[in-house]
């Protein structure tokens, strides 16, 4: 069973969900904007993706541009920023067991099979 961390208003996130559905991949949807992720959950996802914390930040968001751009933050600080501002989280993230991918493009989900 896979979990997709999903924002229905995001085209990339909708594409990831569509990929799961079209390929008959069993999944559950986590609407992380409604059900905020804790720092611990974000830390686990970060470890599972193998990415750096800053790689999970949407740099096109106004909040990032106005408040964060050009500043240095530790991994722990980035995780807290993402927990406090879930709209900044790159999407979709798809998780299966102890591995996760940033599903951009959606075909990256195949790495979890």
C-alpha cells in the first residue's frame, strides 16, 4: 500500500494521484494541508526520499520568496518551517514502507514497486 501526500489544488499532485489510479496501484490519500505533518513525520519522509530538506521546499511560493529566500537554515529549521507552513511542501510525495519519492514526474512512483 502506498500513501500519497496530496494537495488537490496542485496539478502535479493530481497527476501523481491519476498515475496511481490508472496503474491500479493500491494507495491511500493523505491531505496534508488539512492534516498537518509533524516535524517527526517530515523528518521520516526526508530520510526516506534521500533528499535534502531544502529540496522539499516549494520555492515559487510567495511566503518563500518574501521570507525565506537567500537565508540559510539547518535541516531541523527547514522541517519546522515545513510543519508550520505545509503549503511550502513539494508535492506529491509518495511513500511505500520505508521508501518515499517526490513524484515529479509521476513515473518516479515506479521506483517504489
